[in-house]
């Protein structure tokens, strides 16, 4: 019999029941809750007079709507204020642990979960947010769900699922210096397309992934959904185990040893069979930038923008033409021709301490170019912010002309006041470059934190490796 | 949820691939704490010429006359036909809420994003996967004849065209059952409460650290 994949093992460890109709009940270990996708779920519980199945499995924090400026004055936007208040009220009413807006542990849920050790290896983790895939980075089965399923998990601690197929994406050999986890995942999406992973759980492996920290692996898994896969994951290794030691909700003492022993079983067997295998050569990946309105519309920084006339698929070619029109760019240009009006360093993809360090390394001793209207740094959580301040990163950013903000989702999806103006281009470390995502008429270019900082100080998109060579 | 009955509806063609949930319902409208009322903001950025605001009356806003949903011939539509990877992006269930609130009962495309696909079934919106060739034919049919309608028959798993063709489609039996009967799947899962409890005991014995951690809140500030 063939061996098992990491996904097979996680699935089997949480299988409550296989039903005659081909579906299965899967037990959910951890449920993360934020203000946007939960109010209707709590309302559903109230209407049906149902209680949460377990309280101690849930953890909540507001992140999508919160302002990143001074919060002592509360939330100015009345609609956002009501939604954040609804989360506070629901958590208080049902007795769910919540880090409220002014709690120093508040932040982007996908940063806060692992940071607190609330999301752990070997767990099933869900949240009403597609970027829940982030948590797969440490050998967990994690994916986004809709609001009906938020209510379903609250009420039953289970989800009705069909097993996905297994895909292995292997990066052979390490990447060069100045090439980050973000460049790896953008290169993967450029290769497989935004629907390439639909129906699959993706395991990322190979030397380049093994060499990444847990934070880097989170960046990669975070964007599995941009490749169409609900769940992305990486096997547990020493790096994973070390990351969780001592975290607030991580097990302690004997329980820690027992947990580590269990976690170490979460890897794919050598003889495991995958339904699809994709390979990339690490040495061939260089810093990436998205040019269009879909995360698969990505080029390497030195590449000319592609010509739709040479695209054989007519539907894809039409998508490219629309994207050029929306982005006000032309085939044959390079990203070096584009001026970023704004720069955003943050989001569940890239707002952890290593991301901020990597951006600060470029910002240090340089100035944000005069052509850039605004450069924002939004830490992923209050604790990331505190750590960065202890390391003096805030001073480096402020000195260079960046704004140093409070934690939240911010300009990734512009539900708060941080947004692009109509027609503005943005060098953004977020995950989606859809039309209007960062503001009405806004034009997003997805990059790594180092590339975003390099664009900020250069006034155009540049190869960060050239700046690193001068550091 | 209401029972999903056989119906016939005018088809609206949205000739694009990779239609994402940010387009279906832009983020500023996600601040609502209700499940209803999203219809006027469905495809807001394509449908109107100005920037939409939450809780705004949309009746006086300037329309993009070229957009499919604003064209006279598609008024009263309840079936959408679109290209591959429909509903990609965010997990927001507001996307199917906006589509159903507008009046859609089915979306036909060569493929759907997983989370959107799943969310649709829970809200009385039937996503129907048909091959690219058949979707192409449907586009031609819609563009060629004003008032082009399709009959969607979930019980028999067919889409019937005006020229008498019956196109079969696949649907997961559990989801079909829930839609046809208008069932609440939380109720179905709770019927397995004993199995869940039994699993929970076994799981807690094997992985005790998964349990009792969140309520024992330690404070690292």
C-alpha cells in the first residue's frame, strides 16, 4: 500500500465519520473569528436557539475594519464601528476569548493565531477568511470557510467535507540571495495559474521551502488560495517545533514533549502518491512583481510585460487586454517604467517581524522618493509592532519617510481609511491585485517587503538585489 | 432555506474568466451585519459609473449602460453564464448573498473556485459546471436571441435549452438533497452528535494539548 501524504494524515486524524453519500464529518480543532464574516453566523445561532459546541476552541480579534491610526478616539466610520462592536458583543455574550481593538495582542488573525500558539501543528484550523491557508505552514490543515460554515463550526465543531486531491509543489534547490518567500509563491502562481490548485490541497516542499523560516512558509501557504487551493501546507520539522516553543497557548512540560512527538509524524511518506506534482527550480526564481489584475499576472522584475496577441487561449488573452486597460500599462514595458504612487507593507501575507526587518534593511539610510505620495508600514499585530520598536525598526522607517501604523488588515483590502485613490499604482506586500481591491480604481502590484521598500526609496519598481549589493 | 424548485429564467452572459468575489461584492459593502440587501451592490464597480458607498440609495446612481445587468434584454434574469474560475478570491459569503438578493438562482461556468462553490449551495444558489464547449454554445445562444431562457431542473440534473436540448450536469448527492428539500445542514450534523462526542473523547486522549488551552488564558502582554 502506498504511503500517506501530509494531507491524508491530517484528514484521517480528524475524521469523525464517513457518510454514505460520500461526504465526511471533519472535526475542527481551532476556529478563528473576525468581525466581517461572523455577525450573521452568531445571528443564525440566536435565531435557531443554538449554543456553541465548545467555547475554548475559538479565538477572535477585529482586524479587517480597524483604523491603523490613533485608536484612542475609537472608529470614525459608523458602519465599521457597528461591525466591530457586534464582534465584541457576540464574543462577550457567548463567552469567546477576544483580543479587542485596543488590546496589545490584537492584530491580523493569521498573524495572531500562530504568534499566541493558539494555532498549532497537526490541528485543523478554520476561519471565515480565505487566507486561513496561512496556518498550513506548520503542518496544520487550515482553510477558509464562508459564514454558513462559521455558524456550522460554532454549532457542531465539525464541517461537512469532501476530501480534496493531493498536489505537491516542489522547489528544487535554494533560491538566490534577495529572493524571498513572496517571490517563490508569486512564481508558483504565475506557473500554475489562479485555478491551478482548485480542488487540491497543496503541499509545498523542496530545499527552498525547507530553508524558509515558519514565517516565510506562512507567506507561501497564505497565497495557496491565489493558486486556487483552499489549503496549502508544509511538513513539520525542527524549524516548526522551535517556532512554537514557549508560546502562550503552546503545551508545556510533559505535554509539550508528547505534542512534539505527535507533530513530528505530520509529513508525507516517501512513497506517498500525489495526484499532481509541479516542480520549479529555485535558482531560476528572481524577484517578482504582478502587473495585472489577477495574481497569475506576474513577471520577474527584469522581464518585459507579456503580449496578449501571442497568448493562444482567447479567454486568457481577453483577460490580459482588460487588465492592461485597467492598469494603464502596455505590453513590452518593464515594471521599472512604473512609479508607485503609494507603498503598502503589511497584510496577513507579509506583516511579521521578519518581513519588517527585511523592508527596514532596504529603508535604512535611504529616503522615500518624492514621487511616492505615501508609504505605509502596518505591523501584523501589537506584539509584532512592539518587537519591531524594541529593535528600532520603527525609527528606521520613520526616518526614511514611511508612516508607522497600528496593526490590522489595512490597505490590503481597504475596508478602513487606508486606501488607494482612483488610478493610483501601489507597491503592495498583500495578496490580491483584483480591480478595486485596495480602493476604487486602485492599481495593485504585488511584491515582497524588500521589493516594496526598494520601490518606495527608488520611486519606481527596481530589482532589490541591486540595492542590497550597495548595502 | 426554501426548497429548490425547477424554474426557467432569462440568461445573463458575463463573458469573463476569473470573476473574483471582490468584483461580485466590493469590500465596502461587507460592513453590513445582515445577510440581505446586497443585491443593489452586486458587481458595483462594473454596474455603476461612480464609487459606491455602504448604506447608500443606489436608485439615483449613474449606470454603466454597457454592463450586462443594465441592458434591457437581460432584465429579470435569474441564470448567469460566465467563464472559468468564477468566484475566485475571498471566502466572503456576501458574494452568493448578493447574487441571490439580485435574483440569480443558478450560475453556469466551466469551473468555480472551491469556497464560492461551497458557499453557493448553502444559500439556494446552484453553481452548474458545464464544459467550455457547451458554455461557448450557451454564450452564442444568449447573444443570438433576445429573451434567451434556460430551464434548470435540479431533480433531474439537466439544463433545458429553448431549442429542446437537455444538457446533463453533475451535482454532489448530499448538496442536491439539501437544496431540493431546503434542509439546514447544521441540523443534519447535529443528528450525529454522539459520533462527534465519541470522536472528541478519543481525540482528547490522543492530543490533550488541543483541548483546554484557550480558556486557560495565560497573559503575555
